[in-house]
C-alpha cells in the first residue's frame, strides 16, 4: 500500500472508525503506518513496522497495554528519523507517552495530539521542529503532565492558552533552547501543579510577572539567558518548595526581595549576570541548604556578609564581578564543602590569610584576581592539595613566588600575572605535574625558566611576558609537546633558540619579541609562518623570516688594515709573483696582498656564498629524485633492453676488443657502483681481457647534445694522455644512454684519504706535496689543450698505485648543450666550496681561472686535512677564511693537518698555503695560471737546490 493511498484511506476512515468497534479494526496499525509514511528512516529503525501485522505491539519503539493491545507508548528517541510528524499519531487513542527526541524532523506538529484522552508525556525535545507552537495544543491539554519542546527552533510567543483552565495537571514544562519571544503570559503562574519550569535560552523579555504565590508546587525555576528586565517579583519567596532558581543572564534590576529569605529549601541560587544592586543581604546565611550561591556579575556594593559562614553545605560561592568591598573573608576556608571560590573583580583588599594548619581543604578553584589584595603570597598555599585553579592575577602581591606551589600536584592553571612579584621562578614547579597553564606575566621576575619545567608535560600555555627573565631558552622546552601558546616577550632572554622548538606540533603562538635572542630561527612547522611581530626587536636574530641572512651562512668578515691594503694591491699581482720568487729565492707571499685580494671581493663574497648554498638546496632535491628514479628502474637496461642495447654504439679509442667480460647486462650492477658525481654514477667492471675499467653513466642524458657533438667532444677528451689525468678509453652511445669508459684507478680518492678515517690512509707531507704538484700539472696540461675541468674537487682526484694524483671527470660540462651557469652549478653542486665566485655572477666570463680557484681550495684542503666548508653545531667554517685569518695572526703553521704531527717543513707548508690563498682570489685575473703555479711549486719544492745555488 502506498503512503498516498493510505493517507486517502485514513481520511475516509476517520469518520467511519468513530462508529466502529475499536477492536475490529486496528486503528493503531493504520495510524503508525501512516505516521511512518511521512518519515525518512535512513537507519531502517522502523523496519519491523509491517502494515500486514494485526497488531503493532511487537514493533520497535512501540508498547501496548497487554489487555487491550492498544498502543500506550511510542518512544523513538535518537532513531535518526526525518520528515514530518504527521496526522497518523492522532489515531493512537490510548497513547500515554510519545517521545521523539533527538531526531531530525521538520515543520511543526499537529495540535490535535493533545486531544488524545490518555496522553501524559510529550517529549519533542531536540528534534528539529520549528514554527510556532500550535496554540490549540495547550487548549486541549487536560491530561498532560510532562511536556518538553526543548532545543528546537520554535518561534513566536508562549501560547496564551497555557493556563490553569486547560492544563491543570501540567507538572513539567520545558520550552528551553528555542527562539521564543515576548513576555511570560501571566496565566502561566496559575498552573498550580507545575513543579519544573524551564524557559531558558530563548529571547523572552519583559518583567517576570508578579503573582507567583499560586505556583505553590514549583521546585525548579529556570529562566536563564533571556532578556527579562525589571525587578524580581516580590512574592517569589512564596514558592516555598523552590530548590533551584536560575535567573542568570538576564537584565533583572533592583535589590533582592526580602521574601527570598523564606526559600530555605533552596540549593541553587543563581542570579549571576544581571543588574542587581544594593547589599548582598545578611539573610543569605539563612538559606541553609544552599550548595551554589552565584551572585556574580551584578552591581552589589556591600561587604561580603559574615553570615555566609553558616552555609556548611556551600560548594560553590561566586561573588565575582561586583563592587564588593572589605577584606578577604578568611572564614571561607572553614566551609568544609567549598570547592569553588570566586571573588575576582571586586574591590576587596588587604592581605590574603590562609589557614596555617592543614585542615580538610577541598577547595579546587580559588579565583581572587582583579582586586587590590597585597602582601606576599602565603607559603601555606601549598596546603591546598586539591587546588586545580589558582588565579591571583591583577592584584598587588609582592615578594617571591612561594616554592610550595610546586607541591600542588593537581594544579592545572596558575595565574599570578600583573602583580609585583620578584625573585626567580621556583624550580620546584616541576612538582606541579598537572599544570596546563602557567601565567606569570607582568611582574618583576628574574633568572631563567627553570629546567624543571620539563616535568610539567601537560603544559600548553606558558605566558611569562613583561618580566626581567634572562638567559637562554633551554632546549628541554621542546619536550613540552603540548605547548600551544608561548609568550615570553618583553624580557631579557638571550642566546640562540633551540632548533628542536620546531618539533612543537601544536604551537599557535610563539611570541619572543623584545628580547635579545640571537642566531638562526628554528625552521619547519609553525616557524615557517611565524608572524614577524612575534619576533620583533631581537636585533641579532636571523633567518629568512626576519629578512636577515644568518652569519652562520656568510663567511666571517676579515678585519682589514687600511694602510696596507690599498697600496699593495696595485703592484702585487700574480704574474709578477714567479719572477719575484726567482729573484728572492725564498717565497714571500705578502700577507697584505692576500688581504687586499680578499678586500676587493669581500662584498661580493657574501652574496655568492648565499647563492651557491641556495642552488645547492634546490639541486640536491632534484638530483635525489633523479637518483631514486634511476635506482627504481633496477638496472639501466631493463626498461627497453632489445632496442637500446642493439642500436647502441660502443667505441674504444685503443682499438681493443670492446667486449665486456661480464656481458652488457651486468655492466651497471648497483653492487659495482664506485661512486656518484654531478654528471652520473660510476661503476666498476672488467673487460674480456681481464682489464678493469670504470664506467660512468651520464645522468645528464637528456641534456646531452646531438650524437655528432657528443662524439666530437668525447673524442677530443679521448686524445688526452698525461700521467696525472685519468684516461678516457671509450664511450657507448644511444640517444637516451651515454656511458664513458675510463681507466680504472685502484688507490681510492683524495677525498677518501683526507677525510675518511676508516678507509683512508694518512698521507705524509711529501705525498701531499706530490699530489698537489701532480694536480697542478694535470690542470696545466688540460688548459694547454683548451679544456676547462669545471669540476675540481677532492673526490675527482684519484690516487694510483704509485701514489700519483690522477685527475678525472674533466671537461664534461662541454657535453651539455650550452655552458649554462645554473646547470653547471647544479650539476657540480657537490663541489660546494670549490666553486669560483664568478659562477654566481653572470657578468663575469668563466675561464680556466675557475679551475685555479678550485685548485687553490684543494691545496688548502690537502695541507690542512679539513673540508672546504665545515658545518659546526652553530657555525659554518669556510676553509679559505680560516687559513687567511691564521695567516694574519701569524699562526698559519697551526693550520697544517695535525695528523702529520710536527713532521713537515714549514718553509714548504707556509708558502704552499699562501699559494692556495692566491689561487682562491675572488677576482679571476688575480689568480695565477696553472703553468705559473707549477713553476712556483717546483721552486718551493727545492729549497736545498736554491740554497746550493746561493753557496759561493
Ligand atoms: C538534519 O537534516 C538536515 C537537513 O535535512 C541536515 O542538514 C542535517 O545534517 C541533519 N542533522 C542530523 C543530525 O542528522
Ligand atoms: C551602593 O549602590 C547603591 C545603589 O546603586 C547606592 O545608593 C549606594 O550609595 C552604594 N553604596 C556604596 C557604599 O557605594
Ligand atoms: C576531614 O575529613 C575526614 C573525612 O571526610 C573526616 O573524617 C575528618 O574528621 C575531617 N577532619 C576535620 C579536621 O574536619
Ligand atoms: C622583592 O621585593 C621585596 C618587597 O618589594 C623586597 O623587600 C625584596 O628585597 C625584593 N627581592 C629581590 C630579590 O629583589
Ligand atoms: C627531552 O627530549 C630529549 C630529546 O628528544 C630526550 O633525550 C630527553 O630524554 C627528553 N627529556 C625528558 C625529561 O623527557
């Protein structure tokens, strides 16, 4: 049967049914099916409601009278139903209780429901209804006892019909949480059966009418949060059974009517948030059953009556936000049941006196802020073991914070802000293990934040601004993982911020403004978007957010001697150096020359260093993903084996048999990887004749030029033969894969020997000098053939079995379509620290002098055994600057690698370092040619010979 058919049938039936015997045709089945037809039942709670059943008594939510089988209760609370409450209910003639709360209906309901002669209880709370409450409902409510329309969207006024004549049996009426307007109809006060009336949270207005004496049964009167005005009805005290009065949040004015003192049954009296004036009358002490007395937020201006001490059952006393005067009522602590005391925002004064002997103090909330209390905070505060909230802010307390506060293990919130407290924050705070909020702002506190604060793991709010706190912020602050709000502004904190602060995942505020913090800001999470105002006035703070580059990234400035720098730079130039040397037979590279060169490019240096670092960050991300891609392919040939390996072209310059003994498929086995560089990974493999070779797989494939260009460049490189250059033996070409086949050098890389304590070997001074000379010779040879290396660094210098330097990875930049500086610097990104400054400067042509710069850095690296750039905990050491500084101070010999011991000739080491510095001149033209460098080195090398020359 469809719903429409049913509805039509029902309309027809209604008059007919009246004349039929109710037992022959079950109205209830029909009524409920029609009721259901108006509803949506997404959770299928009403699945058992089957129209073919004879009786609905076994249906979900339905109860029947066992004798008559008529429906007496319909309880569908929280069934997730929506739709309209339809006429079907009107058929349930025996219904006593209908409860449809917590559903999602629309519209209103049919006033005829009240006509059901047995109905006692209607609960339509929180079920989405709206519109006006049908006036007819209360006209017919002869049997109704409990009615709740709470928390719906009802509008309009309270029906005028709601009066004794109709609703004499009504005991409970709840219309709270709607949008009802207008006054309370006077007729309401004639409902003398009423026990509970709740009209809270509406928009009712007007005066609360007089004539309450007829409400002699009322127990609970809740009218809170409306817009009632006028005075309290004088006869409210005639409702002698009242246990709960909540008229808070209105605009009730005038004084408390004296009649109220008769309300001796009253347990809850809440008149907070009105406009009441005059005295808090002494008779409140006669309301002997009071548990809650809330007169907060009015305009009472008397003293606190002593009589309140008689209220032995009082649990909650809130007199805050009035104009009460007098001293602190120290008798409150004799109230054994008291849990919450709020006297904040009054005009109370004097000192805070606490009981000296530990009594049964059950008090959990002590709120005294915004008065004029003064004196010290008594030590006895530690006796309040149950205390959760202690707020003494905005008073005149002075002296120090009693350490006993640390004994309050239940304390969750402590606010001592805006007082005159001095001394330090007690370290015993760590005992307050439940602390969530610590507010000590605007006092005169000194010292640091005690490290014991880390024992307050629940801390979410730390407000210490406007004190005289100092010292660094300790890293263990970052252990307080629940921190959300941190304000330590306007203090004297200094030092660096712990980087671990960025681990605080819940931060919403971190205000450190107006302090003396220095160094870099933590990076990540909240700190990526920290408002600049939270950092203001910390002159030494740096990082991108405050738009100050960190000194950790910039090389340290050199202190210049203005007298020497200008004159020397004009006539000391590298090309005159070697003749100079020949002449003097002793190498004297003037310190001032070095400084002059440094001075010339000092300003550019910072900029370049930053640029290089930035490039490095970007490109390392890029190359990482490229590497990951290559690895995930699992081996190079796997993705298109047949075509590529077949169409590929393998050329060996020596004319040897170009067969790999292990077969092409194993050539690029990851296990045989020797290393990775800017241009690609290097693998070791063995030719058929047993000769090992190193194969470089270019990762810049996509950038490589046409096959013709590639082959021309590679063949040029293949012609190179020099004892200090790794020979290129052949190549393999496909459009998407290029391999370079090099001579295999067994002795490991210079980088490894200098910096890897495990696999490296300690190099003696003689060996180091030899390597420097070898590298210089290799570069001289490359430059003679117009090949720029572009990628000088210690990992590109290998050492062969006889200890000779073998320079590799040369000239590869020429394989790229153009000499793009960005590509260059990103492909050679691992050469950070070796890269000549002109790479970062588009207007300067890149020449072989960039290799001289890299060589200079390499020289210093070999002599000192230190990396070109070293990252310390909070500092970056740039090797050139370090050596230059030591040279200035006359302690350059101390720069020589300590691992050599004292076993080196200073008259070789010092000039070599000076040469290294000259080679790292910022201005390319100030750097010597590699041929000159070789000459100078050979001169340095043979002091004995030169001494012999000098012999007569
Ligand atoms: C009630 O219904 C409205 C619209 O019909 C819907 O937006 C809302 O989410 C529903 N609420 C619940 C608690 O089901
Ligand atoms: C208290 O307030 C009342 C009414 O506003 C005023 O008449 C009275 O003078 C005030 N008393 C004191 C002590 O301020
Ligand atoms: C403290 O409370 C306990 C238990 O509630 C009670 O037995 C004891 O008498 C009380 N002590 C005082 C001094 O009131
Ligand atoms: C703290 O203030 C009190 C009173 O103002 C003063 O007597 C005391 O010397 C001060 N203590 C410190 C450490 O400044
Ligand atoms: C604080 O954090 C550090 C680093 O995460 C950890 O080593 C230390 O044990 C933590 N301290 C406490 C008290 O949890």
